[in-house]
C-alpha cells in the first residue's frame, strides 16, 4: 500500500529524512513511531505530496506520488498534524466544504455520508455548532470524520488521539480496529508507544530521519530466550540458580534459559516458593529505547 | 471548486463587513453634502463631487472616485492576501491539497474568487452611490441631460453606459493589487504580511507618482492610470490612458500570477 525507496528530504542543509525504505502492506495497521522532530510528520507530508522529496521514490496504492496524486489521494483519508477547519462554520458545513472541494465526493450522497460519519465519531449532536466552539477532542473527532467521509482504502493518521480523553481514545481505537477489520489499511504515525502497542500489527521506528527497525509487532516482542521470575525468597533462589541470574530488581529476577517449566521444577524441588514465572518478552518501549540508544552511541560525533 | 471558493468567501462575515464599510464612506460623504450643500469647487476634491449637487445620478461615479485611492485597494488587498496564506494559517490548506485539489486549480479558484469580490465591491459601491445620490442629492429627473467633463451634454443613456464602463475599469485597476497580494499570499503563511506587503507596493507606487524625479518610472506604476476612468466622461471619450491602464494591469497580473504559480506549485507545504 505504501512503499518508499531511499526517501530523503533535506531542508537547506538540514536532513529531515534520509534513505527511508517504508513497506506498508495491505490490511496492516502500521505504527510509525518516532520522537518529536524525528521526521515523522515530514514523511507523512511527503506521502501525501505536501512536501516534495529531495530524492527517492514513493509509491502509494501502487502509484507514484506525488505524480499520481489526483488518482491516489481520493482513495486516501488523512489527518496531518492535527485537524484544521473554518472556525466560523459548523462541523457539518466544514465536512461539506471539504467534500465538495475535490473529486470522488458525490453530491447526492454527501449529506447522508456526513451525518453517518458525525454519528460514528460521536459528534451528531454538536455537528451544527460552529467549530470555533469545539474542544480539542471534538476537533480531533471531526478531523477523523473528515478523513473517513469517503470510505478510504488507506488511512494516514498523524497523532489521531491527540487531545482525546481516555474514553475518547478507547472509542477511536475500537473504530480503527473495526475499519481495519472491514479492510482499511491504516498508517498510524505516533510518538505514543502504548498506542502503537495496543493497536498496530507492524511497526516502523524512525530516529533522526532514519528507519531503525521495521518488523511485525509480534517479532519485536518475541521471547528473548530468558525467563522472568518473581519470588519472595530472592536470596535462596539466587543461591540455587548460581550464575544463571542475569539481573535482579527486588523480587524479580531475569534468568538465563527459555524453559520456565524446568526452572519451576528446580526451584520448587529446593522448596523455594514462586509467585510468577514466564518467558521474558521485551516491551515495545525497551525495543525502541535500545535501538535508538544504540544509534546515538554510533552516530553522535564528538 | 470555484463554487466552493465563492461560497467560502461570501459566507464569511468579514467579507460582508468589508463591503458594508466600503459603502459607508461614500454614504457619509453623500449625507454631509446633502445637509451642508458645501460641494468642493470644480476641479478640487474627488472627481465629480462638485457635479453631484446638481445631479445625484453622478454620485455612482463619485462614490467610485471616493473609495478608489485607498479604501477599495485596502479591501482588495485584505481579501487577496487572505486567499492562500489564510488557509495556510488555519491549517486548512493542507487538507484542501490532499483532498486533492491541484495546486494550479486552487490558485485559479482563488483568483476567480478574488476577482468576483473586486467586481462585487465595485458594483456595490456604484450601486449604493447611485441610490444614495438619487435619494439625497440633486433631485433632477432621471431623464435630464448631464454635463460631461468636457462641458457638452450627455444623455442619461450615455451616462449609464459610461458608468458601467467606469465600474469595469475600476475593477480592472484593482487587479494589479489583487495579483500582488495573491503572490505574497503564496510566499508567506501570514495573511496579514501578504496584505501589508501589497499595501506597501500600492503606497510606494502612489508616492512615486507625486515625485518629479520619478517621471521616467511613472508610466509603469500600477496606480498611474487609476483615475483615468474620468476620461470616460469626456466628450468624446478619451480612451488612450484607459487602454494603457488596462494594458499595464494585464502585464502586472501576468507577471505576478506567473510568479505566484511558479512559487506555489513547487512549495513545500509545512503549515
């Protein structure tokens, strides 16, 4: 659905994105992770033809961007760096204006589609009020409605839950999962690890303009070959496991060996009680921190 | 797209406020003239103002002459400066472009909406001038002949026709400012900067027109032929400066729109 090769953008001498090779497949919920200023938004803008790449190629829905923007973009819904509207007009009027501005927005079905979308994002009751009276969360919902109004095949969302309360975040997450289940591919750019972890199937991590990893979430969180153990009798356990303990943190021990059952038998055999036992999995946070930290060791010049 | 741009422009309360303010000045002048009967002496003050006390129909043209030097170009610069920079400022520009609307198409739609505003403003000022003039000033019958600037008599039909020409000419005269504001509007993300830049261009031009040392530049200044619409009320019509004025505006419009287009289609939209 999205494929970039050697995508590079320099603003004068500053390199914002360099050599990016993205691969987003159909039906993915792709999490594009990166810290603030890592080049996420510049990348999103290049995918949508707003910012023109210095070099490299972009393919969206099988066509070259930005050359084929007029055929690609009608099939894409997007939220770029926060929603934007005409404040003096109502939410409904705003959606109608954007829908009428471009292709693929049938006038006949417009008001029905808009009502349905406002309903879906939970704005049906306030769709008539001017947008300047909306809260940040309501604007965010309206922005999402605007992206969805023409049932796009690909959704490109930049920080979609920004400004939403926990309830709103949950609703939007359910909505995105439902859309994905119905066949929409979702490209989600975010700096929120938890959001990506809960929603995405594939993850790309960008750090200072370079893609440091791109893999399925399951692979990134694969067992590490070590076992996580929690016991009230730390000292005894450490004595028994003599040398196999990699690290300890209070009652928690990380032990070499990927077989929790073997470890359990060993400890219980020695009369050590075990609270918790299981293969160690790294959280996405650990993966990302390790990858970006490794890079800062290698790339930072004195 | 063009329909959408027009509806955006005319659904904005500010557009109507601008038009009302634009009509307020000539109306105030008409009220003052009607209550005091102190018209400027012929040859002084804004064009036609001395004649309107005898024939109110001429106040349509007089109203144009009143707003032409400053009020009208300011209104045009505000609206044209808003076009692209205003959308950039509010963030809606990126959503329009990914809708998608081709950049050239967006620029053309903006240009047409600005031109529509200019024409609406000019027609409204002339119309208000006519109504206010008929109501408050010189109660001559509509059929009465009017003295031309050259002194001979013009029939009401001739006056009506020439007033229409003047409306068109004043509209065209504003296009240079509009194109300048539109160009600046593609350069900056601040609507105010674009408007003020276009006004600086205008004031610079007006200033150089008063300077003898700038004589060689004067035929090329955008405001040089603005007041030439007065020539339309000579007998016979003196078209030389009007033609030059139209030609000059066309050149400014072509150059500035070319620059606006070249800048906008290759610009990184970071707003």
